[in-house]
């Protein structure tokens, strides 16, 4: 069909899109069934084109995935390949959702379109392809791809149930053991320092979900760990159950301080990196009342910062905030999610 469309477009000196939208006008030699499919396709493209100007990037992407039939297709059979495709799509949607959240708070509603997202991705890709000799860089890879390699510093992220180990391995002891072996592979890629982290909440399936730390963290001998007393676990039992303030043997991770990543060094000692930031205490709505230059605020994403300047009026009011570590950001206060500390 594509070959016929291309040939027809060349004969009439028009674009392929013109032929697809008006196949009869250009005497495209296809049967009725194919003509109907071309009509459905062209109508869908025109519909999504309108949505680009009416909805933000996340809403448009979610709409495309659902109404195009992509999501239905990869959910038709529960094969490992389809489960992997589902995870890839969820990660893409999460990235778009995070883009919209950050842009909304810093630049407003005009900066969260699909076009803005694609422009951002295009710029990042161009930077990634630059052939510059720069030792200060991060190599991103899967655990499988890291086999046989070693690095001075290793970061293992996403150590959560249904992520590592993957949800598709939980019903098979053999698959679960393979995931456990991969975790061992990841740790042993380290020459000096290994950082292990997991999220307290993760955006998946269109909503934020609470996460449970990976069971593999309980496999680490407690002699290599330095945890707060209320977050210790007992490794003497085969289950490696937790000790917490509510009593010994509770197998939940609820009291584990998940916002603080574990640190593993070549000295064979795991410690915690203390954080100034507790996401659970951050207000979900913003308020500009009482905010002034010099105020200290706690932002849902960027942490604690000091207000350097405030400008604009009403809905366009913005504030420059210094969050430390050379991180200064301009927040559009109408949408910013923060809490005034003092």
C-alpha cells in the first residue's frame, strides 16, 4: 500500500498525505477495506493535530497511546516482550509528565505543549551526540549491558518491588533468582563507591503510586549496613524481616527512610546519605501569602532554598530561588509546589 501511495504521489506531484486524505481524487488503486483504513488513519492524525493545541504534552501522548490502539495491542498477550513494551511506554509517559510538571512551575502553561517537549528532547539528543572529550560524564546502561565492566562509582536506581525485581518475575522462583543474581552483578561492577536508591513514590499508569523497597536489600548482611535504629531489619531469619518501632519481625518497609539512598564503598560499609528534604512534609498546593525576599521555602522537587527576588504581579508573579549546589531556579508562583519554612 505504501508503494502505491508513493507512486501515486509522484505521478500527481503531491505529498503522500494528500493522497492518503483524498485517495479517490488521485485514483489510488486500493480496495475498499484499505481505503477505509486510510480514512480512519487520516482522521486520527487530524484529531491528534487539533489536540496538540488544546492539551499539554502528557495529555496528548496519553491520548495517542490509548486511541491509536498501541496500549490495547501490547496488552493483548502477557508475553515478556509485551510486558517490556508496557514498561517502556510507562517510562515515556512518566518522563513527559515530569517535563510538564517542571515547565508548568517555571514557565507556565504555554511551555508544556507536545511541541515544547519534542524540542527539548531534540536539543538533549544533539548534546548527547557531541564528540567532546569530557571525563566528567555518566554512562547509562542496563545491568545486563554492564557485565564484564567495572567503574569507580556505580549508581543502582529503582530498587523497588515490581521494578527490581520486575513484576513479571515474582511468580517464578527461577526468574526471581535470576533477578537476584543481576543485582549481585550490578553491585560487583563497583571499584570504589556504590549508591543504591529507590523512590518513595513513582508515577506509573497515570498516577503516583507508593513504592516498597526491593526484597533484595534485605539480602545484604546487616554487618555491612549502618541504618537508623528504627529502620533495622533482622537478618537472622530466612526472610530477613524488619525490626522497627512497632515491634520486631514486621515484614513491611513502611518505616524505612526511602528518601535516603544507601551508600556502599570499597571499605565494605554501607551508610546513609542524610537529606535535608522530606517529600512527605511538602505542601501540595502553593501559596504566595507571606513569601518575601529572604524567605526559606521547601519545594516538592528541588528541596530547600532561599528566595533571592520576587517580580511580577498576580498570575505572572515569579521568584528566583537559590536551592544550593549552584542550582538557582525561577518559579512561577501560581503553579509552584512549595511550603514556606520561615
